[in-house]
C-alpha cells in the first residue's frame, strides 16, 4: 500500500486538473460506475494520510463559494450550460439557469442505496480513493505490463477509473477502492506530512505500554505512516520494534517522532524530484554498520502482522525481556 509520501505525490499529480470538467470516463470499477462522473467538474483535491479525496460538482460555480478557491475565467462548461438553458427555453421549459439545473439534478434516487448514490444527485461530492498494494495514479499515460503473467500474457493492468478532462489531459487510477462521501475525513493533526501534525499527541500515543512498532502503524496517531517508514525510523532512532513505549526515555520518544517527520518529508521531496528513497534497514540483510539484520512478523494480537527488520546490536530492546520472550 502506498505510504503517505506516495499519496502526496498522487495529490500533486491530480492538483493541476482542479477547475476542469470531466469530458469522458472509463475504467473497470463496478462499484463506482465511472460514467456517473461524466460532465462533473473537479473542484478540489485533498490528501490525508494514505487517502486521496477529489471533490466533484455538477456545476463549475458551486465549488467556488466560500472555499477560498481563486476565481476562474469563464469555462467551456459554463458556456455549455448557457447554451443548454437557451435550448431548454426554446423547448418551452422556463428559461434560465435554474430550470437547467433543476432538470440536471432530477435524478430519481428512490431505489438506490447509499452505495449507489450518484454524486450529482446528492450531497456526497467527495470521492475517497484508498490505494491497494500496487495502487497508483498515472497522468496522460497508462500503466504498461512490466512482465508476462503466469500464462505468458503481456496484459496491461486495467485502470479502475479513467477521467479525461476538458483541458485535453487524463488521469488513470489503478488498484484502488473508491467511494463517495459528504466530506473528506481530514484530521491534519495526525497526518505525519501535514504542517499541523501534532507532536504532543503523537508522543503521548507512542508512550503507551505496548510495542512501539504497533503504535507507529496506528493511523489514528500516525496517518500516512506505513511499513517502510516504521522500519526506517525505528532503526534511525535506535529503538527495538518491540520496545514498550512506556519504557522508553522522553529522548527516545522525541527522536522517534523527529525521524518520522524527517524521513517521510525527505521521501516526499525525493519522490517529487523523481529520485529513489534509500532505505537503511527495510529488506536489508545488513545494517549500515555491517551487523546482520533480523526479520520477523510483528503486530497486535489478532491484528495484521507486518514484516519487520531490525538490528539487534544497534536497536536494543526496552525492557530487555520483551513481551514476546517471557
Ligand atoms: Zn547494526
């Protein structure tokens, strides 16, 4: 699953399309029904942790009220709206934009459950995108097969959603789950890449009497933090993954939070510049000091167990007799 820095990069790729109208749709998503996005306007995009949010409106104007967005010049869509209103007027329908809107919004919603709610017909205008293991966003090109599958086919991956915009470009979303919501679930204080990230809240969570490698992956406190960041920051702060937060000194806890912010910020910068992020411990056999690296699966009881790499020499465990070695 892409971690915070990757999803921030997707957000960076999507942002130039804000203010444009969807003129053609495609994609294999059954749940979303891509044609529903036809002729909607992309009015905003936000990122929170590992989730990307896109706001669509049926009208170019709607998104510009009260959200601080800069005014946009008269777009093609607005001209189309006026043309449509004129046509409706000729057909005997009361003229004016209201009439046109009324027609557009009159989509029967009776039998459709909330999952099938059409964005133009209800208040759910935010498309929430959660990425799978190989989830990605492509701009103006499609992802191509990198190798043949087991049957020897070179079949290109199928995008879940393709959006062609009035400006001539397109976005293709791969390996992701999408759903409509009325507002983005944004809590910047827990987002490790947000300026509003709240260190105090993060430190308090880390200080709990549980292995710090569990807390780091808890999206309530470290939104956007994934397995690569977890392994790297534990190594850099010289903390054993199974150390109990309550046994760590404030200096250790502070160092962990510092490394979370520093590593993920650097990773994002590297991504935006097209550079690879270098890892020191993740999937390594030796740490940078030349010690052999240990690997095991750790996770809360009954929870998701994640592969974890650590150096027993550089990362001593606190307390020395860990919870898994009574
Ligand atoms: Zn080492």
